[in-house]
C-alpha cells in the first residue's frame, strides 16, 4: 500500500457521481445559491463561477482527471482583492503562469497553497500539487491568483 501513495503516481480518487451532461443544470442552481448565500468571504457582488474539468493528476486523490471543480472569482477588482485576502495555507487556487502579466498566459495552474509570506515586492504565495514531490518553483503574487476552488463534483 505504501508503494501506491508515492508522489507522482496515480492514487485512488472518488468516482464521478454527477454525469458531465448534468452539470449545466447544476451550475445554474449553484449560481443562484452562491448569489443568495452568506459566504465567509464578504463579497459585495455575486462572484463569478467556473466549472472546468480537471486536466491533471497533480491534486490526486482530492481530484482526478475528468472531475469537475467549482471555482469562484471576484466579480470585479475590489471583490477579487477580498477573495485573495481571504486565502490561507491549505486552500486550493488557480494562478496564472507566467507571473509577468505583460507576457501572454501560457497556462493556469490549480494547486494547494503551502506558504504565504512577504518580501520586498509584497505578499507572495507558494503552491504545490498534493501528488507532486516538490512545490512549484514559481513565486505567485496577488494579481496572479485568478480563481479559488470551492469544491469538486464527483
């Protein structure tokens, strides 16, 4: 069993329960729920919701390829700041790579926050995939965080 849980190897993940074709209805209901619910994030506007399929095994076994993740983002710059200020170590978020926003986006990475700190440039975040042996080498700044994981639909 110890061999099964070595970093980078496929790990058992929950099976999908909600078929992909049922998600548009679920998304409609979920959006209405988010707009009426009191969240722990003090949004002043209804957050944006995004439900992509998972594309890698880096967060195995929490989520696996094909699972449907629910992400939220601030509706505007002020609400996005509220979202980023809310983040703690252990949260999962999507960040933009490369960090240089003058460059075209190459990829969005969804990993878990393993460190939050400050340096001469301000606040930074360090991330790691649960199923990766080392943390991501990128220094992520507030403006690079685009979405926060609210849950996974299996």
